[in-house]
């Protein structure tokens, strides 16, 4: 099993080839890009579809200690909420400013960074990274993920991923 749990046989058992491929792409993003704490793919309605720590859902976060090693409070659900909120905020700002579609949002903080990139049909890719990360490298790898995953996120695949995250798949 990888350090993140994404893309492993244990975490993807019973999923379609397309879903396992997306888990593998996500796992590679986390493992190959220095400074990445956590990654989440969120649907247009704000629901978590893929995560770099699939075992850390909202239920797991509720029973865990308050201090976690990575991610916003260590929970995929927390990162999904943040990504969804940032996506909504920037979409509203773009509409008010007649700026067109939002491609990427980056927030640099003293203790970390958050990146949000549009995938397709309103789905978003979110990355939580260290404060000293190479932002251009992270943006590049996010763009690669989006290019490889965007056309695969069909409504059927989103339903399958959502069910697997919720534990009903």
C-alpha cells in the first residue's frame, strides 16, 4: 500500500478500470510532486469524488485527534469543502467581472498553499501543499492530471467514484 492509500489494490478493489486509472493518476500526483500534502477531486455539487487519503473521510476525521500530519485538519472531507468553496467564490467573482471561466486559483499562506483547477463540467481538482512548494511544478502536474482525467469524468464514473467514497459502492 502506498503512503497515501490512493491507487492501491485495497483502495480500488471492485472499481472499474476507469476509476482505478483515476486513482492511479491521483496517487502519482501526490507521490511524484514534492510538497504536496493532499489532493481531492470534487464534483460540481461539492461532493468528494477522489482523494489522496480515501480512508480519511468525514467519519474518520470525527473520531481522530485534532492534530493531523497533512491536509487541512487531515481530512479529505475538509479539503473537499475548501476546494468547493474556493471554486464557488472564484466562479462568482469571474461572473461579476465578466472574466470568463476560472482556470486556476492559488492561495499562498504562511503555512501552506491551496491550488484549485477546473477539470470539466464543474468538477475541480484541489491540492494542499507546503509553503515552500514549487508552485509552477504543482500547477504543471495539476494541468497534466486535468488533461488526462477531464474527458474520463463521465456522469457514470462520477456516480461510481461518489459511491466508493461514501462506502456504498
